[in-house]
């Protein structure tokens, strides 16, 4: 349940950056969010060839998918799992803050 919640917050924060206020073409709002998510998954699968610094700037979608792929037979959940979820939520909050900063500057 935590995985779905964190992914929904991440999707909301990404879609906030691709609202009609920022995109001239309404079709780009949907395609922008979708292309960022697909690009993130593609680059995460090629993580060995990409500099680790680049992975910090991409949405942490791959972290949630790694955790969800662990299986149901776990007897305990390690602290690193909660740290990954924390990073997903922190990343989402930072994106939402960027959205509000851009919105504030646009209104001035």
C-alpha cells in the first residue's frame, strides 16, 4: 500500500509540472508526464552505463519498482526500504515546491 501511495504522490507532483499553465498544447500535458516516466524506467534499466549523479535527478520510480519486486515472503522489512520510500516522497515534495515557486513567479 505504501508503494502505491508513494507512486501516486510522485505522479501528482510530475503532472503538476505538466499542467496547462506551463504547456501551450494541451496534448503535451499528458504526453509530458508519460514520457518522463518512460524515460526514467528506460534509463534506470541502463543504470550501469549512466553516471550515478544523473539518477539522482530522475524521478525515483525505479526505487519503488525494485521494492515491489522483492516478493511477498519477506519476514521483515529493512530500514533501507523505508529510506527509499522516504526519498520518493521527499522528491515529490521538492517537485511540488518547484511548481509553487514557478507559479508564484508567473503571477508576479
